[in-house]
C-alpha cells in the first residue's frame, strides 16, 4: 500500500461516514472501500505521514482516530452495545500504542518509512519474492508436517464404531 492509496481509502471512508448519520448502528461492510485491516493500515500510514511532516496536532489526528473507532460498525452480524463499546476502546488503545511507537522513531532516520511500514504490518512483496514464496509452498520447502495430517505414503485406518 502506498501513501496515495492510503489517502484515497481514507477519503472514501470519511465520505462514507459523513453520508451516513447512524454513528453507532450496524452498516454493510461491502460499502467500505477496502477491507477493515487495510483501512486501519491506511489510517496508521496517514498518522505517520502527519508525524513525518510535523503536522501531528490534535486537530489533525482526532478525525483519523474517530474514523478508525467506527470501523467495527461495518459488520454483517449485529453487535451488542457492550461489545461495540469494547471494540471502540480497543481501537483507540491500538492507535494510541501505534502513535507512541511512532514517536520513538527518529524522523531523520534513513529507514523511517521502512520501520513505519513494519509497524503497520504492510509487507514489501515484489514479483520475485512472491514467486519464490509460492514456489516454496508448492514444493513443500520449509513446510513442516504436522502429526494431525496423515502421512503421504499411508492410507488412514478406518475405525469401527461400537454402540
């Protein structure tokens, strides 16, 4: 995800929130511009960008945090009030922890954005790296067998049920 994609996701999401006046009720998750996880990553990247340009004031961060809090209202299953409030508090705590970790990173560090992307959980996949990972999965390199799965050269035993 790039910063431009993050800005576009946030813009669409904030437009969606402004059009729908129901702040605490359940909404259709298909209305979101991307998945909830990607949306939260986009909000974190936007917070990092504000920190990087030294514009991370309360009036700039508060709308982003408020928007992130209501991500859980987009759900197919109805949320009861206690779970929804708990989810809102967890989102706020998650963003506060992210911000505290972000402030620890030096803006002049050469690897600032790499560290920010790692904090956000954004992977750096290239065509070559994804090809190699897919090839490893297909060939079974680096994959350990679990005891739950039957061995490839043995047929599983049928068990007789006794009433």
